[in-house]
C-alpha cells in the first residue's frame, strides 16, 4: 500500500479523522481509492533536454519512459499522439543519471550493540528515495538474534510495494549462517529476493571468529547456490579493524578455485592499513580479484579512516580496474565507536544520503569527473549483483533515474517510471509516513 501525494485533504475530513480514532482506522483499512491508485499504470513520461549520463556522458538527450522501462533515447523524440496520454517534462539541461544502487542497507534497522534500546528503527521508503536510492539490498548486522531473516525478507517485499526495487542478503555477522530455510544454498535457490550471504563479519571482535575452513564452506554454498538459481552468488563481507584484515579473503583466493567475484569485502576504508591492504590485493590479482566496496561513512564518523570520496580518488590514482570498485551507505546501521576494551563510547546511525554526498565530494573536492564516480554507485554494483536493467540508462533498462541540479543536489527521483521525489520533496510515501 502506498500513498500518492495529491495535496492537502479537505479540512472537514482532516477534522473528522482527528476527532475519531475509530474512523481513522476504518478509513485506512477500507481506502479503496488508495489501493486502486497503486494499480493504475504510470503514464508515459517524455523527458526532454536531459544532460544524460548513462553513467557515461551522452550529452543532451530526450528519454521516453513507460511500463517501468526506458523505451527510447534520442537527440530528439517527436511528440506522441495525445490519445496515449504522455506527460512531457522539459528538464532544461538538468543532469540525469541512473538511480543509485545501494548494496548495504539495514532496512529493518541495525544496532543493538548497546542493549535493546540501541536498536535502530526500520528505514522508511522516503529515507531511500530522498537519497536517490532506487535499488536497495537489505541485510542484518551484529544482531541476528532479535532481528530475523523472516523480518528482513518481509521488509524487502514491503519496499517493493512502496515503489522501490529491493533484494536482500541472508545471514548476519555470524557463522553458522542464519537462514530462512535452514540452508544457505536453499535460501538462494528458493527465496527470490536473496542474492547471497551478508554481512558475514571478519577481523572484528563482534564476529564469530570464523576459520578459513568455515569461510570456504559458506563461500562454496553461495557460489553453487548462485549457479543453480542464476543469481550473483556473492558473499558480502563486513571487515572490522582487526589486525588480520583481509587475510582470510587472500588465503581463500590463493588456495581454492572459487572466483574472486564471490567475495565482496566492505568497509575497507575504515582505516588506512586496511585500505592499503585492499589496494595491494586489487593490484596483485587484477581482474581475477574481488570487487571491493567502500562505505560512505557520515562525515563525523570517518574517524581515522578515509572518506568514500577520498578512497574512490585513491583507487583511480592507483590505476586499479574501475569496474571492481563499489560504494554503499550502511544506511540504517549503527556507527559505534569502541574503547580499548570493546565497550561502546558513542554511536550514530548511517544515512543513505551519504552516497550523493560522496558523489559531490569526489567531484568538487577530489577533482574526479562524474563518469569516474557514478559507476561505483550504479553500474558496478548492478553488474556484480546481476541486477538486470539497473544501474544504467539505456533503451530497455529500468526507468530508475535521478534529476540533479548543477551542484549535484537531488531534484527528482524516478523509480520504475514513477516519480517518487519532485523538486526535493517526497511525493510517494509509505502507509505510515
């Protein structure tokens, strides 16, 4: 159930609802018009004069969107017959880029490391749409005990109903892996939204301290489960500040036949030593190595690490394969700061808005171009996870796009051909927003 913003309600209806809780519940439960609005197909949308990045620069283009897809892209598209009900928008040269693909979001809420009251609330759909995220992969973190895979899969389906594209990882920090069906392989094969396992923790005092043998058993199940189901089959790995760093990943790649793309280590920019290790691993293995993920930490939580923008710039300066770098937000996750004894001193909450902040900082502060940064947030992620039609704007791809101002701030978000954000304001919200 979604809500389409159609402006203020009549005053008498608002007053009636405010004075009658029972009537409010009845209105919510029986709002046929609301249900019907979700079933009405979106009109054709003709976007004119877009400065298009697909994510490579294409210059000034017109885009026709319909049925959830990009139907045509050209220098100029002729107007359609009025009987088709096409809505035209002149973007006046505004920048248009693919919707962001965020592979690391705690959609059910993260946290819990400081007691039950420290559990982060679930994310609302507008926290994603207002951040420019149109495709999201949800996951559990430290807490795979009070948070469940059932809850995660249900929230994934809920985000789809609210207008976003959503998938999830099975598991959490722990080994053995917590699953829905009792088996990693069965989760991949029989639970459609599940793309792999994540975020299994390494080199962290909160992890299960897995051995190489335990890691390889999970990785092989993920890999074969992906083959059977036609999915990516990726093992998304949380990396902590421990001195072992990426040692288990390196040994797995050196001693087995598993392809590098099975492993997807994240948070590698959390400290300089770990990031240098990730650069060295990428340089040594080249295209045979894993895809590396940097986290767009909030500015006040970077600490001794590197910002995602600085990490992306360093990756390009090192001449490493551009397609093997991704960036995620850790949205909804707890950002704890521990003392020497492992006790939490303070913590914040990750925000999906840091992805667009990273884009702006990489361009404005680190001198990168949009085509250098955008793939880390779009095409590279979709390619690794085999999300067909996502992360790019081509004829036939999903109509997931962002309209950005000249300073790269978000103006509009379209997901599946439906406007979720217009002029910086959410026009589609969840039922409880």
